[in-house]
C-alpha cells in the first residue's frame, strides 16, 4: 500500500499537481522533458492525507481552523501553533517510514533537500513561494522529522492567512513533500525567462555566484548578472561583481563561508556557459508555455535546474522600462504586509532605489551608480574609529528612544494623526541605520579589512549591531504583540476597521483616515503590481 504513496520524478508530469503538488509536478515535468534535474522523489499528497486520518488529526485540524478570524491576528497564530504541534508529535506509520527510507537510499546521496509542495503553489495564478518550508542538507537521521515539518508548514501563520486571503480556506488543500538530491554546486544562481525589471519578453536575465545558491537568494552576495537576447542567444550585457566569500556545503552537514581570494574577481560563467544555460531556460519556458524563474546550480561542469516557478502577474510599466538601465537586486521579502514596506520606502528614496510589489512579493533594486557611492561611504564609515563609534551610539540611542515612544503610544486609547506620523517615521528610521550593515555598504570595506586593522576591528562589531537591529525590527513590526500590531489595534477601534485591513493600507492611506477617507477593498493591493521610485 505504501508504494502508491511515493513516485520518483520520472513518473510525474505537470498534470500531476493534484497528487505531487506544484513543485513536485514541475520537477517531474522537467525530468520527463529532458531538463537536467537532480534526482529525487515525491511523497504524494495522499501520504499526508493518510497520516492525518490515521492519527485522527483531520477533525481536530478542521475544528481549530474554524476558530480562525483573520481580522484578529492572534487567532491565526494560535491556530498555527496548535496544529503544527499536533502534526510533529504524531508518528508516521511503519510501512510509510520504510518506503521513504528505501527511496532515499536509492538516490545514493548522503544529503538531500526536503521541500513542501502544495497543491496550489507554483501555479501561474497563485504562488505560495515563501509560504511553505524547505530543509536543506537533510540526512537519513533527520529525514522523517523534516518530512513531518514540511507537512506542518501547511499551517504556518503565513500559510493559514494566505489560504484565507485567497479564499482557499474552505477548499481541501494538502501538501506533498519533495525529497531531492543536494547538488554540491561550484557555481549557482537564479534566472528569469523574462526581464524582471523591464519585463522585456525577449530578454533573459541570469544571476550567478560562486558556491551555493542560498547566498544569492538571501542577498548575502552581489552576483554577476548577464542579459541575453532570447531569439539569437546574443549576450547583450555582462556585469561582473567581485565576490570575496562564498557559501559551501560542509562535509558533515551544514554550510560554511569560505574566502575566495583571486578567484572571486573572476567572471562566474564564461560566455559559452551563459549561452548553454540560456538555451535551457528557453527550453523550460517553451515546455510550460509561460515565463518562468528558475534556480540553477553547476556541479562538475554540468548545469542542473533545482526549481522552476511561473513568473506571476507580469505587467509592463513604462516607468520601469525608462529606469531599468543598471540596477542590482538588493533583497526580496515575501509575505511582508503592504503597510510596512510603504513606511520604510522613505529611507530608500535618497538611494534612488526601485521597489516592485507584485503578488505579495517585494523586490527592491538599487542603481549600480548608487551602489558605488554606498560602498565608498562604507569604506569611510568602517575605516574610521570615531565615525563608527558615533554611528553605533546613534543606532543604540535611536533603539532606546523609539522603544520608549512606541510603549507610550501603544498604551493609549486613541492615537492622534501627528502621533501616528511620528510612529511611522520612527519605524522607517531603523532602515537609515540598518541598511549600513548590508552588502551594498559593507562589501568593499570587507575586501580592505585584511590590510586595515581599523576596518577589521569595526567589522567585528557589525554582527552585534545587526543583531540588535533585528531584535528591534521584530519588536516593532512582527507578530500580534509587536508595537505596530498594537497601534493598529487602537486605530481599528478608533475607525471601526479590522487590523488585518489596516496592514494593507499604505502609510498615506492610514494617515488619511483622520480626514475621513476610508479605502475600499484595500487587500486588493496584494493582487496588483505596484512600482515605487
């Protein structure tokens, strides 16, 4: 019976979303189309369905979800905590355990990636990217536990909220689990079959870095970028960025950073490899019939496609085309409420940054000309003991003073317009300090730190500064107990609006409440594309 619960990639196609989930079906389809995909298998949806039925969790989960009111954030968080704990605490039946471990051993790889694959994810109309979980460098000892964690990730707060937001809360949504051989990549990156900024359908964008792809996805390094004409595979533009360090897999599991030295100054992919990868990307797009973004890796001279997703909600915008000349991607954030990004963008405007909000995904780009300026600012900051001490003191003073103000405001019954404006400004001010810990300030200083003791000493303290910055960020905006959630709770009572609706207001719309302006259907923003300069 257990054998029907698992299929390897070669047995799956794009029509199998209902049994293998979006990610599993995509990997199977690419395997059948002759795309080089690292080997793997899918623990099908009915394995999860059987698990919750055998453990009597189906009724309990439905009962918990029935208590969710998305207008009250704490009910989502409570439901998530209860359901995930229930799933993790139960045992997988013996025959399913045996079948999973047998298929794992057939892969002949000590390390595998274990990823959730939901029925509604990675489709052209709905993307769950970032909503469900992935576990890299999984071994035989941790495999079954990580499978259960993937099942449980169907019920994270973000995923529960997303289900309600998309009107899927009454639908049966299950989750499959992809188990895939880990590629020990020498080079890796991401690519888009349509230019992500100009949305030019005739241009491919490839981003490439040394080592594992997580370094690029997380924004820890600035990758090379190559623009390729899709018709004749002519390379239109090459931007090489020096990479001082790279992320590599440890022999005993986990990852570690390694210094690259002279190698980091070289172009990651040569022209022949750029064209080879471009042809693979076009082959994937043609096979699916819609634009895709992919994650790729290269091991022992061979390219592998690790993931492929549709690029959703493409909208051509004239202002993007006019300003697209030379940008580098700063970071992406999935599931970040519209209001938070609207507040913080003020402090990126002086950098001439561009932010695109599309399908609940924020992507922020920085002009390369500005990046040169910020890197020089970074050298000045980290190269001076006095400047760095002044910066550290100002950052700490800001954290202490803003915390006091947030506590004062959130203890009130009503918030005035001027108080709310100052509240928003203090949230945004964090980014004025925090951005100076990011790669577009630090990278050049990091290169010079070997010859400059002052820079080296200052950079040693940077992680500490970054940590209390993150700490402050969490207390300000994340979770039902954050200062922002509390302030919006007060506003919701003042203006008879739900907290959840307020999270999808812009900063200006929230302030306009005091002028009697209520925004209709604010959550429709997450269905649209927005561009900010």
